C-alpha cells in the first residue's frame, strides 16, 4: 500500500535518519518540513535525489503550514521539529516554545483534518532533574519553570498536553515518545551535546570538557535503536494515546564516557573540568518496560559499539571535509 508521511525537523539529526529509514519501504513517500534553524541540507542531500522525497523549507509554527503540504492524503506525521541541544534551545528560547506549542498544535490539527496518525517527539527532559530514579512514564517530574532549561522542558510538556487533548477530545491517534539522549554520526560538530563534543575534541586532540565533576549520569541510545522505536510506535495501535520512554537503560557517569571516548579514539586529549550548567539533571535513566510490553522494543547497540561507529564516521568526515 502506498503511504505519505510528513516529517517535521527532517533536516535535523533524528529527522534525517528517520526519513532515510522510512524511505527504505517501497511505496512510501516522505514530505519533509524544516526551517533549517539547527538542521542542515547536508543531512538530507542523498534523499533530495529521490522522487519519493519532497523537501519544503518552512516554519511549522506558522499556521499556513496547514495549507502547504498539498492535497495528497497524509497517513502519518512525525513531529520532530524543535532544537534539542541545550546550546541551541537556550539561544532561541521563544522559537523553542513556539515550535513545540504552536507547531505541535498545527501538526495535530493537520492530523485531525487528514485522519493521519501523529507521533510527537517529547523528551526525558520532561522529567526535569528527577527525584525518582530510574524514570518510568508514571513519574510526573521535577521541572524548574524559572531557569535556562525551562523553555525546552516546559514547552515539551505543553506539547504533550496538546497531544493528550487531541487524543481525548478528537480521537486523533497520537503517540508521545519521551526520547532519552540519542547519538551517532550526523550530530553537528558544533551541536554542543556531550557525545559530539567529546568525539570532536578527542579527534582534534583538544581537551575533553567535562562539566561539573562528571558524576552526573545519562543513558545513551544509538540512533538506529531510537529510530526503530519511533517507527514501531507509529505502527502499533497499542501505542495510541500513550506516552512511552524510548531510551537505553544502561546508565553512565559523564566522566566515564569521556574516558571511553578517549580510549576508543586512541586520543591523547586531556580531560578538563568546567562549571556545571544550571539545572543540569544529576541522573537520568529510563525504565523501558512499557516499550518492551507495547512495542516489543529494546535497544540493541551498546555504547561501546555506537561510539566506535560514531568515532569512525566523524574521523572519515574530518578527512574528507
Ligand atoms: P536537531 O536540532 O538536530 O533537529 C531538529 C530539527 O528541527 C532541525 O533540523 C531544525 O532546523 C528543525 N526545526 C526547529 N524549529 C523548527 C520550526 N519552527 N519549523 C521547522 N523546523 C524546525 O535535533 P534532534 O536531535 O534531531 O531532535 C529531534 C527531535 O527529537 C526534537 O523534537 C527533540 O526535542 C527530540 N529529542 C531528541 C533527543 C536526542 O537525544 N537527539 C532527545 C530527546 C528528544
Ligand atoms: N556535558 C559535559 N561536557 C560537554 C557537554 C555536556 O560534561 O562538553 C554534560 C552535561 O553537563 C550533561 C551531560 O553531559 O550533564 C549531557 O549533556 P547534553 O548537553 O548532551 O544533553 P542533556 O542531557 O543535558 O540535555
């Protein structure tokens, strides 16, 4: 059966990987929307050659977005548009709020009008600096409205509220993925998130910049695992009206990640310590029982394997560019 899928944020890290994966299925067409604020055309260069892929440079927070996708039936909407790196969302807090609130409402409205299913990429940041560890979906979080992360965390939470309302009031088949730190090649070198920083620094022989004492933890999921989780959520009816953690439940201290990157990249870089950003969550690890039960999903790629791929790709890119 032929299928038309919209991906917002298609030129970003996750969006470009997701589009490439979806276009593997014959009969699938993807319409990608992106305002290129943090994404890059380079990420979708190969896709732009495909007749099954159409790119529309557009701000999804603009209500006119409802009219620009044409009249073709739309079957699925993956709404990913939003800066995700603290560096970028803190540099554009109002745009971050707007894309997650106005943009999400626009996409939900498009889903309601076309009968499409919609998946919204929320975040582990919805748990804030968690007081319950590890985090399952029933935990309501510990988010600060009065600080530099609030524009992202609270906007994502409001995006979830809109999803809930469209599901309960209009019966739109909505799914919310709470994604935990995902990485791989494809993250911009200047993305600012920890894996792109450490890998870029290790390969350039620069200091690896650990914030705080490095005892804070994160759980890192390789992009192919995350993308497979998102596709399963879209596919499974059991995920309608559900909020599901998508992440790797193996937790690492950031300092240990720095040592691992150094070792795998055979880098002589030093590790240096810098102030911990305000409200930086101290721990983060998903409970993924719900994803296992409803989707039959769990991650397959270990951090060591994923970092090896990531380091090789960054190395190859730095040689060719
Ligand atoms: P990214 O910054 O690489 O990609 C986001 C894309 O959205 C970019 O291409 C950007 O140009 C686009 N965009 C931003 N505002 C837009 C707007 N108003 N209109 C159209 N396009 C717009 O980030 P990513 O890592 O690929 O994250 C994708 C989604 O997944 C985000 O919603 C993010 O919050 C969520 N998420 C990601 C992670 C992760 O670890 N990567 C973790 C949790 C949640
Ligand atoms: N971090 C770090 N050095 C860096 C970048 C990030 O020590 O160069 C830390 C950051 O303080 C946080 C963790 O790594 O504790 C993950 O940060 P990232 O920005 O990747 O994502 P977050 O999970 O905080 O949104």
